[in-house]
C-alpha cells in the first residue's frame, strides 16, 4: 500500500485507508481510483497527486 499527497493542499490519500466518504473502500489502489475523483479539500485532480514515502 502506498500514500499519495496532493501537491496543492497536502492532503494524503492512503491506499490502506481508502476514502470511504467518497465511496473509495480501504485497500483501493491509486490506479483504481476513478480518473474524475478530485481532492476533497481543494478540488485538485488526480494529476496533482504524487506518491510519497512517509
């Protein structure tokens, strides 16, 4: 499982936790998140996220 950070606001998407508020179940890999999903904090697109080691 990896983590991805929004380069605009710093929100972290953790594959292990998913994003249940948007219907993304825990364990959902980043590549399986819908291409039209946007950051719930700043509305940035997936292209504005980068994989990081935390």
